[in-house]
């Protein structure tokens, strides 16, 4: 059984000092989960320092929330976590972009949650190299999704959450083919009122609920071949 650590209402320096103390004890190899929230100095600090978690190579969950961080950091921020980190979240912060190569060495990452941030564009291959099963992008400012934004997730992605992106109201085409999506929630497309083309081909969807499409009055083309559907 691992150790779970919470750091709340503190600053980067105190977190750094605490992690150094843990590093000098045997506990660093036992820590499985670290939660950091309500950072008090992130008006000036835009990202977590490089090598902050370098010696915590058993850490499987890292959760950060309620900060003014605008960046998820660099590849070096996650040095030491390449073979252990399975769940990463930046919630209720000011993250604006997902750099293509920042996370691509996290070969065990299954869940990435960046809900309630300020992301406005998803670049092609933004998540390439990650074995993600769950990707939560809800409540951002997404206005553009590049054609191959989810490239590389074809064989792993099971749950993609995009609701609450107000600027996607003008989106007319959404391509989500060749993934591992197995269900479409009833409120999955509530913001896509102008969507005309939806491509869900080559996924693992077994059932389509008519309520999933009630908020898309403009929908003209729905591709859903090569799924596991038995009844429509």
C-alpha cells in the first residue's frame, strides 16, 4: 500500500522543500499519489519547476488544481515519472496549450484531465505516444480541433469528454474515427448546435442513444460504420 500526500494552500517553495525532505527519507519510494491545490504564489509562477518529481519514481497519480498555472510544464518537469505515472490532472487552472512533446515519454499514462482551463486549440498529434484511455477536456475555450488532434490514440482511447466548450458552438465537422470510444453520453454534444458532420467510424460503440443527438438540429451526416452496433 502506498503513501498519499496532499499539499494545499501553499506555495512552490514550500512544496519543493517538502519534497526534498521526503526525498531524504524512505518515503519517497512509497508515495503513490500527490495532490497539489490552491497554490498561493502562482501569479508569478506559470509552471512547475523542472525535475520537481525526479526521485519519486513510484508516483502513479499527480493531481493539481485551483492554480494560476498557465503551462503543464516541460518534458523535464516529469523526469523520473516516465515508467510510473498513470493519472495526471490540471483542473481549474489557466492552462492554455498542450505542447506536443511535453508528455510523450509518460508511457504508462492512462488518464489526462485538463478540465476547466483556457485551452483554445488542439494541435495535430497533441497526445501522440500516450496510451490514454480517458481524456477530459471539458469546460475549456476550445474553438479549433486540428484534423489529427487525437492521432496516436486510435488503439487506446475509450472516453473523450469535450462538453462545456462554449467556443465550439460554431463547430460544423467533428472527426473522432479510429479510436476505442465505446459509448456516447447523452450530454456528450450539448454545445455542438451547428454540427453538420460527425464521424464516429471504427470505434467500439455498441449503442447509440437518440438523446445523444437531440442538441444537434443541423446534423446531416453521421458516419458510424465499423463499430459494434447491433441496433440503431
